[in-house]
C-alpha cells in the first residue's frame, strides 16, 4: 500500500487533499466562483473579451418576458434553451427546427409554443438550479458537433476539457458520451475520457470508470491517435480564460463546432482528477514547473508555447517508467 | 502561515492538554477509569391503574434505610393525590389517596439509595411473635409430616431450613410438599410456603422481597428470599439454592406475605420497579471522600454544573471524538459521506436506538423518504416547499414506524423518534441530488459510506472509557484539536484514491 503511494507520489499524481489545499484553496478566491457558476456572467465576460463561445440569442430573466418569448426567438430555427445555473446537463432543451407554429426537438418530437414557455418558466423558478434559487434561461446557438469524434462517441456532443493553471494549459482530455452517460459528456455519469497530448493534439488512451481502455465501449472503435484540428488555437482559447475569470486553477470545457471551430462551453472551478488517468501521468510535475517559471510566463502565446515545449506526453511517461523501475 | 507555526501550535496544545491531564490524574487523584460499581443508585416504583371515578386509595411498600443501604433522597410524584408514609413491622408504606379520580393514573416513587458499610454493632432484636400459619385439615397433616421428615434429617435450624428448601425445589416434590405448594408453584409461592411451614414448626420465618441493583434495568424483577430468625438476628436464605446470606447488591423492598401494592377504587393495577446506576457519582464519591484535592479546580470543572447539565455534556464532549473520526474517514481514508457532520449526528442517535436497530431504522426511513422524494420530483416543486414536504413525510414515516414496531412488540423500533429528523430530511435531499447528478451507484456509495462512518463513530463513542476520559478530562480534547489541526495539513493521498489511481501506475510500468 505504501509502495503504491510512493509510486504515485513519484509520478506526481495529484490527490484530492492536495488539490484542495494547494491549488483550489490557494489560487481560486471564493469571490470569483459566481463568475463560473452563472453561465450568463461567464458569457458576458467572454463576449466582452472577444473569446469564442456559442452565440447568445437572448436571455429570459423574469416571468413576464416569457409571454414575449416568440418575439425573442424571432427567426431562429435552431437553438438551445438552458438554465444559467444548471448542472449535469439538466433542463437543456434543444430545438432543431420549426414546423408551422411548432418547434421540433432534437429527438424529432414537436412541441407547441405553450410547452416551450412552460419549460422556460420552470427554469426561471429554479427547478434545475442547484441551490434552488430563481434562475435565468439562456437561449443560444446550437452547436453543430464536428465529425471528428463521430466514430468514438454515442449520441450527444463530445467536448474537450483542458486544465489551465495560471493561464498555462496543463493537460487535455476529450470527454466522449457513451450509452450509459445518456449522451452527456460527464465522466461521473459514465462518459469516456480520452487523454490528449498537449503538444500534438493527438488522443492517447482513455479512462472509463477508473479503468484504462483504448476502445469506445459502445462503438468499439479505437480512441487513440485522433488528431484534434486547430489544436494550438484551442489551447490559446483555453489559456485566455485565466484573464477572463482570474481563477488560477480551472477546468475549461471546449466544444468543436463544425463551422465555428472551438467554442468555450463552460468553466469549472473544481475540475476532477480523472484527467490524470486518461493521460496516464500526474499533474504535479507540470504544476510545479509552471509555479517555478511563473515570472517568465507572459501573454497567452508565451504560456501556450511553454506548455507545448514542456508537456510532451510521451516524454514524461518514459521518464517515469525508468524512475518506477528504480523504485520497485 | 508556515508549517512551523502550525506544528508549534499543535505541540503546545498537546502539552497543555496532556499536562493538565497528568496533573489531574496523578496529583489530584481523579479516577482514570470509569468505576463499574458505584455506590449510588436511582430506584423507582411506578404504579399504574385505571381509576373508577370513585375515592382512590393506593398503598405501596417502599424501601427503608437498613444497615447496608441508606435512602438519601425520596420523591413522590402524584398530581392531586394526598400522600402519607407509615412504618410498621419493619416495613415502610406509602399511601396515596384522592377523593375522586377517573381514567389512567400513574404514580411514582423515586429514591436515591447509597450503599454503606456501617461498622455499627447489630441491634439486638426482640424475638418476633410467631404468627399462626393457618394450616387446616389435610394441609395441617401434610405440614406436620413434612416437618417431621426434615427435622429427622437435620441437626439445627440452619440445616433444617436448607433441607426444607431442597425438598420444595425438587422437580417432583413428595406428596406432602406437592399438596402444600399446589400445581405449578411460583417462586414466591414456594418462599411463602416455606415461611408458613417453618412457623408451624415454631421457627420465626418471613419472606423478603427486593430488587437486584444493577447498571440499568427499566423493569427490575422482584427477587424473593426467605428469612429465618435465629440467634437474635434474621438470616436470609436463597429460595432456590438454599445458600444463606443476601448478596451485596440486593436492595430489600419489603418483608412479609402482603403484596407490593394494594388498590381501592380502581382496577388493572400494575407496578414496575426500575433501578439505574448513577454513573456520574463515581467521581463525585471520590470528591466527597476527599480523595481529590484542590477544590478550586473543581469549582470550575464540569462537576460544578447541575447533574442534568452534566449529563448533556457527557454526550456533547463525545461529538469532537466523532468529528475526529470523520476527518480521518474523509481526508485520510477517503470515504464519501453525505453532509459534513451528518454521520456524527446519526451516531449520536444510535446511542439511543442501539446499533443494529439504528441502522435498520435509518435505512428504512431514508429509503421510504427517497421514494417519496423521487415522486415529488415529478411535481416540479420549488426547493423550500419541497424540503418542507419531505420533512413532513419523514415525521409521518417515523410516527408510523414507531406505532408499527410497537404493535409488533419490537420496543426498540419505537426509538426511531430519537433520530434527528431534519438530518434525515437533508440526507434524503442530498441523496436524491447526488442520484440525479452522479447516478444511483454514487448515491448508494455515499449512503453506505455515511452509515459506515456513523457506525464506526458510534462504536468508538460508546466505549465507556472514552466517555469517561472525555468528561472527566475534557482537556484531552486539546490534544484532539492538535491532531485535527495536523490532519488539516495532510496533503497526501487518501487511501481509496490509491485504488482509484492504481491503473495509473500499471499503465506505465
């Protein structure tokens, strides 16, 4: 047991206690949390900073606005309605078209205007928000998933989680929906996490329910070796989020849109630790490296360049393998 | 803050705590272990009956001060009743009376009994008058024949009594004994018969009734002994074994053939006796006997508080112990629980319900509550009304469970009422949110984790020794605080994380 702990420490695996004490507690001031918990505030911040994200069509903040929903929606045929404080994908309504006075949901069912209004009223009353406080409903652009991950995901929209520390992208992971996760890209719900080499943007092995796998459990296709297009620009996008929120340690969720490229979907102030399993390497060496070179990291470009020169996936695996050998 | 600062703080807390502890234990003489046998008991007699809308008179025998036991304090709890106590023939009796009463009545006699070992010489008793046992016809013949038999097989009064007891206790008593005892005789009947036979033989004998003073018994059984007057004193015999000499923890309640209580103007009379050890008195006895010095420190200790408040602190001081275990379970082992301190509160409830029943009741209430909560989910309620509704259902469930288990004769089940219902409600709420967000398996994991930690905390918190140390030496909590502070800086892996990250190591070697 102690040997295992020593091995893990040697390869720099980050545990929950250390993440809380030395990273989230130290680098994420509590007052900044509302910036990421409320998706509307995140969006407004990002829009002001010129960061790419799904376009906001409209916001419903009060019950009386629900009556005018038809005018707000105007000519949009294709959109998503989601709660600003929702979590785990609850309360998200996806509309993919219209038929006369009706709206077509993504699963093909038609709903009437009143049903749509009712859903928005529910969101406003706080049904989907965690604390149950009154919420806002966001109407935004519906993401057209890039075909890149089509062969290795089961329904839903896959996204890419990047851990950003002091503005430096440390580690990346594609989160692929499975049948068990019900189309949602959340690892707790059974989605597949595939590590991504931060230097090349190529997928590595995957973690599924704490086990390392190389194939998608539903489609059976191998998940390794998929190259994410525009990887450098995706990393820049993630790195920009540091200035956006001021959170030192955050998880940035990015989706790849067919037409618009990488878009910020959501920010997370307490990202999980499974990304280490997907990348088969610990976060600590990279965190330490960033802390040591803190003064030299200037500008988004500089930080991304730093990440791409120092965090080669294969490099630290082989180095660690040698190290482990000595320990055992 | 630097590490040094934390370590020096922890160190000074440990020194302060341990220093005071050692001073109190070894210089002042506070007892280090809870004494199992204490000298003080609370005894209670509860008389229940249904009054018939008529004048009521109830008499109850009550204990008196003897050479071995002193009645320190007495209370009669009886609303609206007049109360008199009388002493006659070596017995004391309390008589409650009221002009008119109707319905279910409960009267209480409570006393604090202290055991003493007086060195006083026994007072020489006048030989009691032998009462006519009242045997007639065939009974008289049987008694005389029995007396002739036992007299022939014994040397003195002592051996004669033992021989009589032996004969009365045979599985198949001889014809004489069988006639006197009747069919399927109770122990009390045997003792009475023995006393009457001895009276017939010209020996003063009587029955004595009392209770066994033990740690806690809510329904203490009456124990009957036979007493024989011999060599100017009463000698006691165990009615089953024939051994002589009362045990040290036998509290005589009354003597003679009369019943414990008598009732006029009512029906369905029921008397329950209960005894409980006054634990907190173990230390008090040490204080009073002057074994603990330096009264100033005592003036400002928990022992200066009223006894009821002391009882509260006895439990409250255990909460930090449970919280410490919780810190270890969560931050070092990595067990997931609902809410931060929920398991400790559940563990406190387990004190009353006992572990197994506690776990069963907790699981049943949470499972049923969860079902209702899942149904409420469909009604799309706002959070506060939803929580209030779940709370309401939880209270109803608890009441229903109490009634159900009571009807089934499972008295322990009634104690479900002791669960903190708000905690139960929040547990149900948290569990259903986790279920929604992270799936059923995660919800069950956390539920099971909470129960395991609660059970663990309960097991540790009910160790007599732990309770004693926490209450008598609260300064030890400073040491616990030091430990908790140090754990607050434990940044290493959690035990269960090792399992989770295991594939990380496998993947690279």
